[in-house]
């Protein structure tokens, strides 16, 4: 049994994956901060509560998706899309709407969340170790 | 999973490359602020401008940035300077000086510098996040 099969770890992994993707999107926004006509993107919020509920419910039969057109299993974490941001702080005359401060705030939030996730991961590993008696 | 993070690093690196090209162009402009022609009435050095465009990187699906064009500024008029003994002076004694305003160039340079720093900040953050993931293995 790997940590992948433990519900909570799976949920943490899903959230970390989401934060990874978001970091990528934010990096794109910052890189294109001076590109005329560029509109910033952001990942739409994933309802982490539902993901956690789906993922921690382990006693379900899961169909295997062998074709990309198959319907996803209910406890799979869907990948978040990155739509253009509708509300931005302001738009420059050249049409680029990236505000570095806004992006920096988002990136910092992202990093704090990531930090939280890795800390939780570590705490849980610690708990399992304690339960196993290897202790620390 | 860390693929996105590596992509984020290369996107930020592309941003830094684009901004450093911009700084290079500003440097060229500043260096040539006094480059005049040599024959009477000849045009001096023209100010260069940089335009960016976003470029979809097909391998990663990320929107990178790159310099789309280094153009010449044909709209800003040349500055005329009265210097009748200059070889490039016209019949009235005026020499055409390059259309470079050092304040405009400085502003441009500062903006490029700030954007460069922002990209560097993003790299630093992505790196920290990657290190946090790696640290999970170290217990």
C-alpha cells in the first residue's frame, strides 16, 4: 500500500497538483506582463471540499477510463481549466491587463497554500510512523 | 506533477530573456544618443523600440513571451541643434540629433528591470515549491 492509496494523501496530492498548475499560469502572466493585448489567466477554483469527500470515500468501485472520452469516475480529480480573468485591477492603453502586484499576491498565496500542503503531508507521514512504532 | 513547475521555470526564463533584450535596446539607444550623420543634412541614428508578443509553446502548452520585433521609431522628430561648424550641419547651421530622450529611455529601462525582477521572483517561488516537494522525501 502506497501513500497514493490513502485518501487524505491523495487529496493533498490533488491540491498540490492544482497549485503546481496555478504557479505555471501565474508565471505565464508575469512573463507576459508587457505583451500588448495580453489578458491574464487564472485557474478556476476547485471545490476542495468535494474533492476531499470524493477522494476519502474509498469503498467505491471505480471504473477504469481506457478512452479519453469515457465519463470520469466520480472520485477522480478533474483538471482545472484556466479561463481569462474577467476582473482585473486595470488595463493599460496597449491592452495588456497584467498587474504585477496582483500576480505577486496570487503567487504568494499559492506558495503559502503549497507550504501548508507539504506540511500537512509531513505531519501525516509522521503520524503513520508513530502508529507503526518507528517514531521520531 | 512537477512538470508544471518546470514549465513555470522556463516561462519565467523566457520573460527574463525578453526583458534583457529590452534593456539591451535601451543601452544601444543611450550609447548612440550623440550619433549624428557625417554629410550635411544627413539623418542621425534613429531610436529603436521593442515589441513583445506571446508565443504558445506547443510542447508544454504554455504561453511564453518573446521579442516580436525591434523596430525603429519614425514618429518622434529628430532634435535640432545649432552647431554650424559640424560636418552634418545643414545650410542654416542646424545638426539633426538622434530622437532619443534619456528620460524616456530611463523609464523604459526601469520598467524592464522591474519586470525582470518579477520574473526572477516567480522563479524563486517555483524553486521553493519544488524544494518543499523534494523535502517530503527526506524524512
